C-alpha cells in the first residue's frame, strides 16, 4: 500500500494524491492560466479564465466570481488565484483576475467572492481544491491559508485535507531587503474542501 503524504516537492504528485484520495477526476478549472496542473492529469472538461491565452480554444472567457454554470452542476473544481495583491508597473493581476485594489484585504475579499460562486455551482458533496500561499506585505505576515479556512467554513464547506508543496529550488532575496523580519516562504498549500451535503 502506498502512503499518501501531506507534503511533497512535486505539485503533480500532490494533485494526483488529491484526485486519488478525495475528488476523482477534476471537472472544472476556474483560473486555467497556462494549464500547468495538467502535465500528468487529464485536462478538465470545463476550463475558464478571465483572459484566455492565445490559442487556448478549450478555455472559455469567464470571471470566477460570475461563472456561466448552473447551480449545483459541477462535481469538482480547482482554483489557483494570485497569492499576493499587487498593482502598478509590471502587475499582471488586473489582466488575469480583474481589478484588485492592492491590499491583502482586497485579495481575501476576492477569494471569498470566488468561493461563494464556486459553492453555488458545486453539487452537494462536491469538491474544491484551492491552491494558496501565505505572504508578507509591508512587513506584516499574512496567514492566508487560515483566512481561507474560516471563509470556507462560513460558506458551507467542510475542510477535508491540507497538502503542503515545498519549493524545490532556492529563492533569491531582493537586494533592497537588508533586514529580514519573517521566515522566507518556501511552501504553498492545497486546501481540499467539500461542499456540505443536503
């Protein structure tokens, strides 16, 4: 018997473990991006992105907060939103995810609205896989995975599992950062939530 572990350096392994242990095949990706989740998994039948990339004819244009899906019509959804709130020169969030004013509370509000919409379109007992990461903004450590936990519970999701993806490559510090105040983040999370059955 193969033991499924809560921690890995391989995103592909974590996704395969989640599919095997909990969700079955992923039916819908609401923030498809470049499709990096599907190197070793079948691509979902339903793929959405606010700004589909050129040549991605299988990806439909849609805002994750306003999905063109019926209530209770999907069994499993994966959500991979931005981890940090950023605007200004070089920011790509506005193009991919719409207007985010730039604070962590704005980002968390976006997460809440997206999860509320995902909850609407999931069948009772349906699954949400939510990739996320904690971060430091303006010298403040923001424990985003904890915020997501409480938001999900308030919407009627049941937390079922939490996987930790550890970075496999070193990360450079910005040369302007002379004094370190918090541990550098070398991991992200995959929350697994289930919509409460009726």
